[in-house]
């Protein structure tokens, strides 16, 4: 369990560093509105790059929340157990994704349901 905690802490530190340095690229792009109702190709590319950067930042922030939740589960003794069926989560699944909250069966069911 300590190995998993250390792995999660390292991952959290890496993501926090990336978020701190990546915030500049997600700032709002000022578009050139002097053209009559059209964006220049460069403006469109900048807007697309900004949107991609913002989405990457959102995914990193979600991963940070998942890491924080996994660390809390370690502290409470709930880590490694499915939050749905309460059965143990496969060690291979946890090795692949230490933030996993569900066993593979419950995750598959959740993915299929609307």
C-alpha cells in the first residue's frame, strides 16, 4: 500500500508541475476581428490550440481529483475495493490505473448504461 501511495504522490507532483507551467498556453487568444466576419487561418489555428490546451488542463485537473480521492481511500482503508460491488479490484487493474474506483466488471456495466 505504501508503494501505491508513493506512486500516487509522485504522479500528483508531476501533474501539478505540468499544470503550473501549462497555464500560459491556455490563456484566451485575442482574435483579429478586423476581417469582415471571418477568422484568418492563423486565428482559427490559435483558437483550436487554445481549446486543446484547455481540455488537456481539465483532464489533468480531473486526474488530480482522482489521485486525491485514491489517497483518501488509502487512508480510510477502502483502497483496492470496488465502490459498487465492494469486491477487491484486480491488482493488475490498480497497477495500470491506481485511481480506479471500480472493478472491471462494474466499470464495464457503468460504461454500457446510459
